[in-house]
C-alpha cells in the first residue's frame, strides 16, 4: 500500500519522464530493475498538446485515483532499462563479501610509491580500501617505467600524483589523494593536525625513516601509529619481507642489526649487488616486474589482515623465490634460512608467516619502557 502511494505521488508530481528503480531481495542478494515511464499526452482539435490527465478538471483538482488511472491507461509502454551497479559493495565482492563493507571504512597511508608501493596501492584499492593517502617526493623517470604502475607517458610526473590520479579514475567511489613529502615531514604534519590512520605502510626502504616511524610507534603519545607494515626486498628481488606491528610488545628494530641489516636474510652475495647508471651517480637494483609482483602481493596480504582485525600480534611474512634464481644472480642461500626452512637444495621457495617477538635485549624497546 505504501509503495503504491509513493509511486502515485512520484508519477503525478513529475510532468516529464520518470525513472523507476525496483529493488527486491532474493536468496542471492539484491535484484535491481529499472523502468523509464513516459507521461501520456494528447492533442486537442486545434492540434495543441494537452495533458489528458487533466481533461474535464481544473489543474490540481483531479482526484488522485482517477489521475493515476488516466496516466496508466494512456501512457506509452514503459522503457525497460538495465541497472548497472557501481557502488563499493558490488565492485568489491558483488554484494556478498562482508569484508568489502569493513575495508570501505578504512583509511591508510602509504609512504613510498615506487615499484613496490605503487602496486601495493593498486592491490589495496582494488581490494576495497576506502581511503588511501600516497606519500612520495620523487618523479617518474623512463628507467622506472618498466617496473612501476605508471608508464612512460607519466615521465616527469610525481609518482604519488600519477598513481593517485590513475587509481581515483579507476575507483571513483574511493578517496585517493597524494602528498609530495618525505615520510618524516608527513607524519609530523599528520600528528599536528590530529590525522589518524588505520594503517601506515612504509615501503620506501628508507632506513632513517623506518627508525623514525619505529620511534613514533613506541611513543606513548602516538596512538595514531599503532598499526604499521614495513616492507622491503632483498637484492635482485629474490626475496621480500613484510613486518606487521599491531600495537603489542616489541618493535620493528627488535630483529635488525645496528647497521640496518635484518638478522634474517634469505640470500647473500660476495659481490656488490647495486649497479650504477652510466654517466650518472644513480644506483639501482636490477630486477623485473615479474620478480617483484609476488613480493607486492605478499606485502599487501598482512595489510589486509590488519585492516580486517585478523592479526592480533606482530608477524613477519616472507616470500622466497627458488634457489636456481638466487644462483643466477650470483648469490647463495644463507645458512639461517636453510636451517629455518629445513629444505633440501633447490626447494627453498616459500611464503611463510613467522613470529616477530619482542627481543629481550632490544635497546629501542628498553628505552621506550624506561621512558
């Protein structure tokens, strides 16, 4: 009865075409259909258009039931239209994935939009994360384009800007913005403006910044930075690491040496792994998009777990390619990894979740606890 009343008032109030969308629950979710209703029209003896609904009555004095009857009996056949949903719940799970509604409410910041950060941003946006802030202060060069989300048409563009614009166009129901800044300045300004994030991802592989972010994590005054993912690759992208901190005991530096090297390494080399660009002071690690893609996916996984509340303790996720590829780059598998993996030669590839417990002798945790 209420539906008929609403439909009647809608049709009679609109003198032009009316769009009617029908929404019905089914066992498989919502079913949507649409009709475009065209008001009836006629002509008098002089050939002028007249509203057949008003025939014999002054404007505004036609009984509602009679006007509706005239409308339905005289109107042309409705046009059937196809409804195409473009809302977040449909795009990210076709309305049956409860995770999509949770992720749509989450707000994250990604520091470092390079060959890792750009694709991790894409994965998180495609997964349904509703708000992303991308932070970087470098521009794309032609040499970057082979393993970056952006192509050569974005040469000279700030990486954060190009990726934000690309992802915002692909996912207009999200809020995707960018900031030209280094990580430390961004965090300081966020704190001064009381900006909080459900998760921060540090993907710039900047040791100084990672130490700064770790200090913020340990500070009792920085409640906004209690869920962090640190991601990095080993030389030639033969392995990748992601450390998720969830606000519990321990810190990122618990399992790092003072020189910035992790205590657990998958591969080692006797020769230099960094290459210099010709006639330039720049250095780089040679690897391609295929090698890095598995690492990007591995880093995005604990980020999603954190946003969904599935990770209750600090963890260390590791991706390792096969031993043959490590040998191709001139490297060897470390004894630490072989002992941990317990694998025979040639069978060390894995994606594993390891603990990241508090280190009793960690100077950073101890200073924080004393403070």
